[in-house]
C-alpha cells in the first residue's frame, strides 16, 4: 500500500476534525513527505497581501504550520487541498474572521499592503471594509434585496444621499450580474431568491463597500452547475478590479478562474505556483497525487 | 419473490402495528390531558357562572324627611348621618304588613343588602328634590337571599334563610318583585365582607400594576442579561458559575422569593407593605430566570451565517447584535417574556409573604397603593365561609383564566406574526 492510498483510507476514516488529522499525522511517517519549504513560487513582487510564517492554533492543536505566501494585485489565487487541510482557516485569517472563535490563536505576520492585519491598534471594522468575504453557504440578510446591498455602505457611511446609495446598489448588482433579474423587485426579501441568485446577492453586498480584496470560501459548493458557471464568470470579471482569494474543492474551478494556485496539505502549504504549472507540471508528489485524484 | 422481500413483508406488518400502537399512546395522553382540562372548566364554570348575575328586589321607597331625619339634603352633615336603613325597612314593612316582632323585623330587613342605604344617600346627594317623593326602586338582595333565589328547588331547603325569610322570598318571587340582572358590582368594586358588594376590580387593578412593574423591570433586565451572556461575556469559570446559578434560580420555590422580598425590600429598604411595587419587584426576581433562559435560547437560535455575513461586511459587535441578532431573536424572547408574565400573574405564594393578602376595599390607583392580586383574591374568597363567596371564587378563577389564556394566545399569535416577517 503506497502512501497516497494509506492517506486515502485514513482520510475516509477521519473525516471529522482537521486538527485531529494533523496531530495524528505528526506521529506517522507521512509527514516526512511534506516539504520543509513550500515548493514552487509562493512569492510575487509588490504583493497586495503578504503572509509570512503564519501559524494558527485551535487551543493547543496547530491547524496551520508556518505558511508563507503572497497574493498579487488583481490576481485570483485559488487555495486547494483535501478537506481539513486548513485552507478555509487560512482564508479567514486574512480578514480576522477567526477573531470570533475564542480558542483560535494566530501567529506570524500578515500584511495588507503596508498595514499589519494583526496590529492590535487596527480596527477590524476598517479591515473588513477593505477585505470583504463571501461565504460557503449563501447567507443574505433577512432584509430586502436593496437593504442587503445597501447595508455595508450604510454602516460605513459611504453614501450620504439616497441617490448615491441607489447608485451604489445598482452598480454592485450590475457587477454581480444580478441587476436585470431583480431590478423590479428590489423590495422583496433577499431570502426569496434562488440559491445562485442569493450567492450573487452576497457578492454584490460584499463589493458594495468597494473592498480591495475579496475572500471567497467555497462560494459555489452549495450551487448547481449553471449557477456555478455564472459565479465563475463573475469572478473572472471581478478580478479586473479586485484581488480575490478563493477556497475551492473543485480543481476544475481552480483551473478555470485562478491565475495562481496554492496547494495545502494538513496545514502545510506544500506547493504554490502559476495555476497552469500546478495542474500540468506539479513539482511535489503530494500535489500530484491530489490533482490526479488519488486522494482528497 | 426473493427472500429479502419475504422477510421485509413479515416485519413490515409488525412495524406498522408498532406504529399504530405508538400513535394510540399519544392520542391517549392527549385525551387524558383534555379530559382533565374539561373537568376543571366544567367544575369552575358550573360553580362560577352564578356570580355573574344577581337578583334585586323592587321596593316602594318614600324619601320621608322624618324617617330619614333629614330636612335639608344640601347639608352634607345631615346627609352623612341620615337614617337610610329605616327607609328601606319601612318599605319592606309596607310590603309585608303585620311583621311586628323585633326579631322578625330585623330578619326581614336583612333580606336587602346593606348597600341599599349608601345608594339612597348617593341618590339624594345628586338630586335633592327627591326628598318627600316616592319611587319604585330596585335594590340588591343580601347574598343569602340572592343565593336562595339562584338555588334549585331541592337546594333551597338547605339555604341559609329562616323559614320565615324563605316565605317572604317566595312571595316576592311569585309577585314578580325580584329580577335577575348582570352583576355590575363584580367588575366595578373592590373586596368587601358582604359578598353581594364584593368585586374583583381591586384585584384586577392590583394585578395590573404588579404586572406593569414586573414587565417594565424583568423584560429589559432579562434581555440585557441574556444578550451580554450570549454575545459579550468571556467564556470562563465565572460566567459558567453565573449560568449555573441562573438555572438554579429558576428552580427556587417561589415562596423563597417572597421571603427575600420581605427581608430586603420591606425590611431593609423600608418599602410599604401590600403594595404592587414590592409585589412587582418580587415577581421580577422570580420571572427573571425564565426570561433570561428563553432569551438566550432565542439568541442561540439565530443562524451563525447571518452574524458572519454582517461581521464580514465590517459591522461592529453592537451593530450585529442590534440589527440582526435582536430582531431575529425577538419573537422567541417575547414568547418567553409573555410566558414569564403569565407565570407571574398566577403566582400567589410570594405575594402572601409581602402582605398583598390584606383585606383591601379601596381600589388601588397606582403601584404605591395597598392592593391585592387576582390569585390572592381567589385564595381570600376561597377561605371565606359565606356561600356566595364559593361562587365568587370560581368567578374570579374564570376571570384569571381568561387573562392567562389571552396572554398565552397572544404569545403564540405574536410569535407567528413576527416570524413571518423574516
């Protein structure tokens, strides 16, 4: 039985807590195969976000092990890896959503341009206005479509007049490709839309505050293929004006939407490179096993 | 047919039987509950309905200045000391001539409620020109006479009227000189030693003021405590300790809260006895755990995705709580609050401890006036010996139950209404 098969069996058996998986693996020989240093080219010149030696702990369990990578300007970076590899955890560090989990502790340096994200003097409210997030499950507010999109601009005081707000709402909905579908029923509840529409509404809501970076945590995992295609199209369009980091389970999706891809394994960043390179000439055995579907 | 299908068929019949049995158990349980409720209501309504009407008697009243000992009805002092009972007695004697014996005369006068005198005084005060005139007026009967008329033929023999009195009553009844009407005093007066003059308005007002204090205090405090514990409090031993103690408080017998109120509010802070304010404070302590626990459950039920969405957009903790958590949790909180209020409305024991069991005739006008509350009124009347108070007890229970059922219905309706909005 080779290593990948073993891992496959192991992952099937322990599909519960990623931290348990990581911990158990420390004691076996498999982690020998995780490279000391990330393979490929995790760094770029003049990055939008710069992460160095990031460790994340849940209580005493380490979920992320010394991850260093850059996200370039107007770039779509895909984070892939088997379940529980820490890609979502890493994503949530980038706008400090992990702050809400009491037992979660983040070490290392994370910068948004020159701003230290974990600077205690930094207000998370300000950070989250710059780094927006779209979640796995569409989660529109129990408000009207209009109010969903207008919520962010309102709390940040981005629009003083009603007409400004109307403009922001329309623009955001247009960018999210939802305007034509909902322009006649802006007052109806956002929760009444279909799943794909809801997710696009959530994207519109996120970009309404004009963030610099948009984080997407498996945005299509709850959607059907047609809705997924729409969202992917949208991501490509958005990448012209935004920097995007997307966590995805679908390698095809990563290949379709991203310029660079990072492969996470059990909390380590194994390989990061141009998306083409990762999928055509993976340099590490683990990456290869994953993208060829031998486990994950 | 395969072996599996065969096997499935066999067990299927058994499974369906088990399911039917299971359903039957449920129906049994519900039937027993409904039966108990039905018995309770039949008993209470059967006893209580008679308190809602009362008999009065027609008397020819002459406002005779000599008998009244009043020559100027505008003189308040004369009015105050007028001999109104004598006028009523005269009217009765005129109706039943030949009653000479002193004791018989007294027995005859006892058939009419003592409220008759007060009524005559009020009439005279309002329209002094009545002096010297004669009018046919309807007067409340005394409670025993009233009960005699309300009783069935068989029960009349055991009525608390002498044979002589019974003869008079029958004569009045046959002459159509008595009539039944709605018992207004039940809803317009406070307590009284005379059942026909006693009402539950005093208790209703007392309950109202007590509930007002309880609601004004327990709902905001309970919701604030729940929000803090759920949203802001750090998770440590201290908050665990608080949580355990809130749950403990919910299990403390209510009379203990009464003793606490007596010692702290009345003993330490020197607040007056028997007032709705203290009652409200005590009931606040009692309902707080209920409200906190149900509010926390409602807050916990708010989907975390909504919180995350708002926080992801940069909403502050306060904005998340005020704009999303509270509106979404409100229906649950209100339901908890109303159920807590209903519990407080039906509470008796702690109020006995702080003196709300006193006999109070005056209608309370505020939270600082001595008062009693509905359940305590039930307790008071239930321990009175007069036959009429038995029916009045049931009537008071009916009123109390009406309030409770209304509140619980309101809780259900409100929950449905508010939930639909989202």
